[in-house]
C-alpha cells in the first residue's frame, strides 16, 4: 500500500514571487505604489489581527482589582491622599484609535473608584517628555468629553520638561545617571501610569522614567554611545538593547522611591477598518471589489495635493482591539504585556536578505497630525523598520535597504522648528552622529526652542538629534540605503542616501553595491507593524 504524501504546510506569513504573481503594493508616504517584484523575492506579511477581548471594560476592572505583586487599586485609595495619573501621549497608537480611546476607558474606571473612596486631589498628566505638547482638541479626543470638561487645563495637562521648578532629582544610579521627574508625580502618595503598548517597545520602566523626566535624564540613554549599541529595541534582553538596559536601571530607582501602579495594555494590529480593511489582507486574497477600491484610492490620492492627502489619512482612525491588560508592579506587568504583544506581532523568519524592500507610510510616532519630514523618514527607515527584529536584523551586514517614499523637503515649522535647522545645518557638517553630537546642548538650551516647546506645540529643540541617533545602529549595519521614487534626489543626498526613479534601477544599484547578480531579496509588507524573529 502506497504511503500517503506528506502534507506541505504553507507559511501564512511568507510568499515567494513566481512568474504568475501579480504586483504588490507598498506604502509611499500618503500614497500607494504597485511594484512588480523580481522572481524569487520573499514577501513577509504581518500576522492576522488577533481577536480582541469581548468586554474591555470588564477586563480593565478585573486587572486593577487583581493586580500583580500589588494591592488592588481600591485598597490603595483613601480620602485626603494626593493621586497623580500619567498617560501616554499622542505618539501611540498609530494611527490614533477609534473612540473610545483605551485611555478614556481606563481613566473612567480609575476616577469612579476615586469617587467611591473620597479621593479628590487628582491630577492627570500627559507624559510627553520632550515630545510636543498635545492640543486641547487632541487631549479631548483621547480622554473623552466628560473627563476633559472636568479636568482640563488645571488638573489635566501636558508634562513640561523645561519647568525646572517642578522637576525633582530623586536618585542617581551607580553609573551616574540622574533620575529627575515631574514634581507632582514625585510628591504624590500614589502614581498611576496608564500605558498603551502597540508594539513591544513601550511600557515598563520607559513609561514613568522617560515620559515624566527632563533633558538631563533623557540624555543618559538617548545619546550616541547608547544608540550605537541599540541593536533591536524590540528585544528587551540586556545583551540586545543598551537603551533598555539604561532605562531599566533608572526605572528601578523610580520604583524604589515612588509608589507606582502600572496599568499596561496590548493592542492587536488591526490598523485599518471599514473601506480600508482590505489593506490587512494579502493581495492574493483581494476580491475584485477590493482591487477596485484600491485603484480608486490610488487615483484619488494622486489627484490631491500633499496637504489634502495627509488630511484624508488623518481622518481615518484605527479599529484597534484590546488583547491584554494587566496592572500592578512595573516589571511583572510589563513581562505579561510583552508576552501578549509578541504573540500578535512576532513573525518567524528563516534567513537574512541581501536587499530589503520596505514602503514608508505617512505616519510615525512624531508626526501625528503633522508632516513626515526628511529626518522622520530617516528614523522610520533606519530606526524603526530596521529595528523591528529579534535575534538578528532582517537584512545582512552591509546589505541594502530600498525604501519607497517621495521624500519631499517639507517641514511643519510649528511642530518641528529645530528639525529645520538640524537638517540644513547639522547634515551639511556631517551625517556621523559622533561629529554632530557636540552641538546637541546648543539646541537643547536654545531659548527660542525652549519657548516654542513650553508655550507652543513644538518638539523640544534637542529632539532631532535623538531621531538621528536612533538611526545609528541601522547606519552602522546597512551598506547602502536607496530611496525609490524620491521626487527630490537632493533630500536623499542630504541624508547620506542614494535615490532611484524606479525599482528596477534601485535593484541594479543594489546589485552593483553587493557584487551579486542574483541577490536574495525580501520585501517587508508593513504596515501593519510586525517584528521579525530572524533565524540565521
């Protein structure tokens, strides 16, 4: 009797391009492009979105009543106490989620408990660190109308890292790191941090230690020495990420000094919904109607000016779903959330690529309701897309990244004023972080930039330096970056990159650099976000 043939299992996240394959789409800023990939190209897709918890409010209530290594929240509340709640800012999630935002749901549960236990000295602080201050309408959308009306702006406000009268140094690590935090948070009987974890790189000690600190504290870990060693911030193991190392040792000092109650959440990767939900599927799964919607979207976006394209995407909110929520002590809570996040975002991959293809979308953590300027495109390519891995980078040492983006020389001067000076002045001096870091303090202490940060909606003057440092690990690893479709090649040159008008030209340039006629090519089909677990 003949033996049955072994069943060949198909990896749902991996497709290889053959002669029958159609084009694949890539994000191209606030547009899309279809590209015909060479035969043999490996295309890596994110995991399908996990089913969310059916009753988020019940899950939140359960978490704060059954915390890890801490008393239930209700047992820590008493009349007359000073309570501060810190919440993540607009940089998460991306794009902003459909209402109600998880922060509104969690705040509502906390404030109801406070009312039941006679707690009325309550402040809610948006933990912006050196990010731009959120506007009133942005905060209202995040926390909901009722909480906004009751607390804004006297008891609901943005953290101010330059209000030095309200910054307190609470500790110094044995490595000399100064731990400096918001005075209100330090002087509170209880500090609650409400976190949204979109990918496995947020939450944990980063929440309080970074979100509520000042420039002196941030400079302990956001610097050239640490960032050059920051091989995959997605991987929390100490030998993999020096940035995690420094933040964690500072965060442990915070937990020694303060009574901190963490509430952390993990989201699925349902980035698109409604008429855009087909973008969550492989192209081979599209219906004729899906393809018609895609073609119509492409045609519409091409006809609009750039500001109009951004406006279209800014009106599309993501239907993210809650997949996990835990509360209690920092480290055990964060471990639980990391485990849940990696179940959603981690994609096993065997082998590295000579050439990595990646589309760059319209949004990053630093341009919500704003412009993805050239420095932010740089951090998306070499900071985030490169670093979305564990174990080993998806691209080989001295390999090539081909990024798809129009790369306009465009800045939002309200949000990113110091970026303009950095781009034109610093990058004319050098693209090497070690050459330009000596100018960091000049930008950090520039009184005009401080004024715009404190009383406007500008990122701190030092912020573009951190965006450049964040790309250091990628710059040190990758041999060449080529921007495909750049409408202004001069911008690519300013960033230290090459440019090509189309994919075929870019691949020819990559082959020349590698000295290979048949390089191994991989396309990262993100967003939605994924983290590749690369087996070498």
